[in-house]
């Protein structure tokens, strides 16, 4: 059980870092990754980001 409490903060920080990187590449502010910490809202926002228009695509940038 102690290992869980050691690894949980590392896992949370890793997920926030990944979310930040993905959002920045999509053209959003990376601070939106903090929404991942809010239950239910995180699932809604993942759908919003997935199916909404991305600022980087609107400016004519290509996905790599």
C-alpha cells in the first residue's frame, strides 16, 4: 500500500505533463491539462478537445 502512495503522485504528474504537451501541440493553453484533475469535467473536456476545432489547424499548420 505504501508503494501506491509513492507512485500515485508520480503518475498524476506524468498524466498532467502528457496532457500539457498534447494541448500545446494542438494550439491550446497547456494549463487546460489541470482539468484532468476534476472528476466528470475531465471526461467532458476530453470530448470537447477531441471533437472541437484546434487552433493550430485553423491557421493552416499541418499535423506531423
